[in-house]
C-alpha cells in the first residue's frame, strides 16, 4: 500500500501520515523534511526529485506534502490518495496554534522540518504567510490537484477527500480493512461506511 496525502497548511497532513504509518506499519516520509535545508534553504529541484524518487520506489509507504515539482513522481506510484479539504478557518486556527506552540515548546504540535529545527520558525512571518497560502489552496489549487489525481489513473474508490474530522476515522478503518482483506475490493469505497455520510 502506497498512500499520498495532500492538504493545506494546518490541515493535519503530518498527523494523519503518522497515524496511518503507525496503524498500517508503513514507513512515513514528510516531504518538508526533504525540501527544507538548514537556514530555511530550499533543496535544489533535481536533488529533491532524486530523493523523492528513491522514497516512492519502495513497495509501501505514506508520503505527505503538496510539492508540485514532485507530484508526478508521488502520484505515479501511489495506490491510494487522501486530499484534506477542511474549512478555511480550521486550517488558519491550526497553523496559528502550531506556530505559536513551536515557539513556546508546546507538546503535541507538528515539529519543524528536520533540518531547520535548530533555526526555529520566524513566528510573525509564519502567521503572515500561511493564510494566503491556505486561501489559494481552497480557491483553486485543491481542484487542480484532484484533477491530477484523477489523471494519474488511481481508482475512484481509492481517492479519499476528507472534509470533516469524522471522515478520518472512517478512512483509517477502511485502509486497515484493506490491508487484511486485500486491496482490490471491487466497488468498495472508503465512504461506504454509513458513519461517513453527511
């Protein structure tokens, strides 16, 4: 099983990736850990693509991140995709709490990417920069991403869109079932559970 997770900043990509990795016993890669170098330098595109290609060449994994420059590599190998589409205010609240929590050492917040943990996160810059990114994601980037997922040929029943917290538990249950009953449950969708109905 190879699961690709996409979502706006603050949507919970990293938490979901870690949870699925734990439940399904799959290795987890956060693309931020590969892209960001010390002092917040961006990884050169060729090197970034090489590293991601190496990760997704494995037989099983969970990968989270929205980077368009490697999305073709990730989707070319993914067997399941998860797009998180929570309300704008939820993402803004979470990314604000995350940035503040990192500054003050709160527990249970997503840590900074590996290679910039010693540099810290400029709090005011993060609070200023993230809301417009979240807005653009919900105003068009998500739809474009869903079109790319569809074009990649991933079956509809293996393309999950998370629009509320309850959907996450349903998804985890469906993926856990898929690992024990086989991945090719014809016509069986992750949303077939009545608990996921809106």
